[in-house]
């Protein structure tokens, strides 16, 4: 789904450094692509009376809107298949940014990564029908003892998993959970915040009584970044703007305020940036 360009207005009273202003002048408009399967509460289609609209909202959207707004940069977000987003964004022509990217060595060959601006907690999910006594997962190393499912195009390197260890034939979470119950894999790993986010937008995967879940003990927080294709001629300039603004927003408490806006005042100190 293709969105129209959004106007951005400089915040009243905002003062930009000369280097930052010069950097921003080199990219008057930024096109962003994200996963059409959604990534709540970070980027997803707004619902009105339970019906999905074309408006893309979420914590990541609020953060990038505020950053680009300080520099009068127009922007838009296209929600398209994730694999297509990655493939096209690598070229740096049609798209210049993705919002929710976890680092991997493979991705780092094609993209520049901003400072992390949120972190997540990792849970593992399994079929109670197939494993009524649960699974013996006491550390991240125990994940290697099981056959894992994954979503096509997603990054599992951050969990310490190699590509060959994860069956990434599923197109979305619904298909992946079905594979669990069929016994085609023993478990999958995912961010707890995302699974809860799906529940909030009417995709209540956790309502499945046969879906077991538990945190992965000892798993470090998952860090997420903005990612800029290295082929984009102004990649370094855009990275300078993003990193400078993320530092300002982290130090001022603005990231926490936007997180609370996205998920409610009970958000606590999430999303910590490690």
C-alpha cells in the first residue's frame, strides 16, 4: 500500500546546527518502506471502529515524523511485502529508509544503521497440543536443540540462530502458528512487545489456547534501528541527522514520552536503548 507524501513543519522555536541544516538540505523528501504485515506497536495501519484505514501509525512513525519535521523534510511510508521492501530499498532509489531494522552482518553490507531507538524482549512460542509439558529452554543455547519456524525475510541472527536453523517458509504469524500445531517445527521466537501489539489491533494470536509462550532466559534485548541503504547518495548525511536527533530525544526523555503515547501510560521505562 502506497501512502501520499506527508508535509513536515519545523517545530516552533527549534534551532538546528549549521551542519545539520546543510545535511538536511541534501534530501528534501524521504520515501520509507515497511512490512505490509505490520509491526505493532511500532508501525501499523490505524483502526477506526475495528476497521483498518490506510493511515500508518505507531511509535516508530511518531519518532521519524518528529525528526523529519524538525528539518522540513517531506516523507511517506509504503507498506509492501517485507522481502520486496528489503530488495528495493537496497538500491537506494525508490526508498531511502526503513524504520524497524535489526542488525545482522548480511544487512550491514547494504545498509547503514542508526543508533538504536527501542529494544524488545524475546519470548519463545510452542504448541501445547504437541508439547503439553512445555519445552526445556533455559538459555538461548537451548534453542538450537529444536526445529524452529520463522517468517520469510525476517532476521533471526540476533537470536544467535543461523539461517539454516530456521524454517522461514511461513508468510506471516498465522501460517507460522499453524505449522507449530502441525508439528512441522517445535517453536518460534518473537518479540513479546510485537505479539502484544498484534492483540491490540485485532490480530489476537495470543488468544489461541494451544499456543504456549515463555521468555527466553538470558536472551539480550533486541535492538532496533533506522536503516539507510548505502547506495543512497546522501546516506551519511541522513545518518548524521538521525543519530543527532535520537541522542537529543533520548537525553530529553522524548523517546519515552512517544512510547507512552503509543502504548499507554503503563509503558514504564520501555523502550530502553542499550
